[in-house]
C-alpha cells in the first residue's frame, strides 16, 4: 500500500462495506456504484479495489490485469446502462 494512502477516505470505507453504496457492477479488481449526489441522470463512479491515492498512481503502479479489468468494467457499465 502507498504510504500516502488514506485508509479512511470515503472510497476505502465503501470498499470495506463501512459505508453503503448502490453497486452497479463489480469484478475482482474494480467496483462501479451510483453517486449519492448525482450531477447527471446517469452518474456512476468506478474505482479500483486496491489502495491507490489517485488515478495517476493507479496507471503508474497497477498491474496490467488490474488496468485491463478496470477498463473492462467501464465498458460493461456502458453496455449495461446503454450509454453512448
């Protein structure tokens, strides 16, 4: 885990099921869930399940498999929600 990672951030708490969420889809590497304060008719957040401090940290340090399955989940959500 990155030493700068805040284990008490909202996303870490969601991943540990300490904060409820409305799951849209998930796989072994990422979770997609509805935003609790949506700014659009479809507002879904997708986060990696491992401890990354931001998207740059994720793209620099995640395994090829993590990145692949993150983007697969993005695509699956697009298909499920019929987002074009």
